[in-house]
């Protein structure tokens, strides 16, 4: 979990996790009470506004379509009875308008995904076509009235109906609403100007009714101002109501990672102003019950761990729109994957320093009967915590399995399944012939150290199946052949971790940690050197709330 400025797209060859159960399962539990998440400064509010925008556009389309539909029947009746009525072109346009509005209403169905730019286009089409029809009707009426009766009627009422329909139905910010409403408010004036210059009889009728013209202009000015103020008031009240509902919840600032399980965001608690990381599974990604059950189990297992080098879990729940999430500590820094990709192989001294901490974290998990099963560079983090740099953090217990698995957990990681990251999984995990135990994690730690010291995984094939076969049957190239600076004692530890048979590896992470402590390079990397490395300007990481949210 790091800042967006440091984010590097995941390397699928290094970070990919395979989850392929032999059978599907719908195991899932009810989660914590619904809460709300707010993205960015207010993207979640924008998402709610977008949903409301779509609903209101649909209502507007149906309302105007029904109104113009009733008027169409009257229009057709008048047209069929009088040869001096409206033109056939206007009648046809009227029919097309009704069909378009009703079609638009059905098109804006609640389950349809409509992005904001498309909604704006539909808004322009609905109100633009309605305004064009109104203008055309009034222009023909102006010509007929002035020719027959030498008088004009005020065009304001029909435009006021459109203006207040827009103001009341469409959720909007007042500057944008002011532009749209102003265009509609100017239409009656434009109508009379066109009549003055185009329709011969209209000039005399208008000049004889300046009081009506003045009243029309004044009415449009006052009513459009009231409509804009109404939009401002409604939007402000909606914003205040939304903020009131979010009291005590989280603001999502920016995405800092994504993967098969979902997305990770840098977030802030509204009241405590504490940076944190939130992992999400959107409703569309959680249709499979196995995904949700795995996500829930990751939270439950991680929350049992309290070691300094294991990720801390703060909160857990589900939002009103069905998004599952949990909140964990924000880790300024880099994953081992990004560390190697950006700066090359890690020095033996530093690798021992980070791996010793990872062994401590994994020791707690093994003591509690948990096998991680997905140790890889992306799941080990070099973080800044409590003024210390290069604090190793072990992440993502989504594939962890109790050594004595309960029936429910066994359904999610069944015998015969392949789970984990192919480049770093143990032979027994790759073959699925036997259930991996703590020694399977030790193999993955060996593969991780191999990557840290050489910059590549023990077996680098393009296809995952070839990698899986290599883990089971091939011997890796000695790390020192790739990086001659690797000490012999550390290389021996890595190769012992990578033994094919679990009995030939270290039998516990405590034993592995003790072996690392006996290396000549052990103790040559420390807190002070780590701080110097991270404090270099090109490697500077956010260390407090203000920098994290900068």
C-alpha cells in the first residue's frame, strides 16, 4: 500500500496468483453492517448523483413523452379537421418527438450502465428536441395569430414549464443549470425578434403590445433566476445530507493497487484523519461465492495476527451498493516486487534483514496453525512504520489455510486444487498431490529470496504450466551464477529452502531465521542504513498524513 506516485503496474509474471479449485463452491457468510465509502473528494457522491441523474432523466423523458403524446392526439385531430392548421412537417416532428422521448425513457433503465458523458448527451437530446418543438409550434402560432387576429399571445408559459421541469428534475450544479436555463429563458425573446423580421403582420402586432413584451421579458428573467436558485438550494441540501450520512466513515483518495481479489485504495477516516488502505471487491466481481468467502476468510485470518511484521486490520464490512471491503494500515514504501523492479536485486545484507522479519511474521501465523500459501514479492512490503525504515510487512492471507482445516475452509481450498503464484509455489502445492504445510511456505520464502538476490524467479518460463512442472522436477540455477556477489552461506540457505522434498528443507521458519542470523552478512544492514537509503530524494516516500494525501 503506497502512494500513487510510486505505483508501478504489477508484473503478471511475478505477481499473478492462480486460484483453481477442483469444484466451485458458494460458501459465504453474512458480513458486517452496511457502511459508506466516499471516493476521492466526492466521487462516491458523484456516483450517487449519476444514478439519480439517470433516474430523473428517465422520469423526465416519460413525463414529457406522455404530455406531448396527449397533445399529439389533439394536434392530429386539429390537423385532420382544418386545412389552415399546422404544417404536415410539424405534425411529423411532433410524432417523432413523442417516440424519441418514450424510447429514451426505456433506454435509461435502472439496470443499464450509463456513463455521465452519455447521460449529458441524452439530457441535451431530451430538452433540446422539446425546446425545438416548442419554438416551432410558437413560431407557426405567431404567424397565424398575427395574420388572422392582428394580435399575439405571450410565449412565456410553455417555456416556463420546460425551465421548471429542468430545474426540479435534473440534479445539477447551479453554474451548469444557469447556462441551460438561460438559453431556454431567451427563447421567447428570440421568437419575437424572428417574428419581427420574418413575419410581416407580426411587426405591427408586437409594436402594438409592448406591455406584453415587457411582461414576458420580466417573467422570464425572474422565473429563470428563481429556477437557478432552486437548483443551487437542492444541490446544497443533497450534499449536506450525504455528508451527514458519511460521518465516521472513509474517503477513498486514490487507487494504489489492484489484483484478482479486487482493488486497493489509499483512504482517510473522516473523523480521525488517519491514512489507511482499503481493499474492495466490487459487486460485479463478487458474483462467485468463492471469491466473497475467500475475501471474508482473509479478513478473519489476518485479524487474528498481531505481530509487528503482519499487516494490521482496522475495520471490515459492506457498503450499501454491495461492495465488500476491509480497512488496513497504510504502508508507505514499496513491495519487494516493486523494489527489485525499480532498483535491481537487493544486497545480501538487506535481503537477510527483510527476510528475518518476514520469518518472524510467518512464525506467528504458523504458530496459530495458518499456512500462507501465497508468499511472493508483491505480498512482502518494505515499509516505514513508527520511524523505522525497511519494516517488512507480510500481506494477503487470502489463500491461507488452517493446518487443521474446518469443513467450511476446506470447501474453499480443496485437496487437488492449485492455489498460489506459480513462480513461487512449492512442488507439493504445484502438483496438488499432498497438502502443503508450513514447509511449503519455507519453499516460497526460498523462491522469494532467490528473486530478491538475483532479480528473477527460480524458474522463468512464459507459461504457468511449465513453471509448475519445473518446481516439481527441475533444479534451479545457482543464484551465484546470476549474481556473483551472493555469499556462499546465504546461497546454501536459499537452495536448501528450494529442496523438492519438504523433509530436506528447514522444518520451521524459526529454524530458517536462525540460519539467516548465522550468516556472515547478518547484522550488516540496520535501521540507520535503511533510513539513509530511503531518505535519498529519488526514493523518498510519504511518512505522514499530509504527505500521503498530497
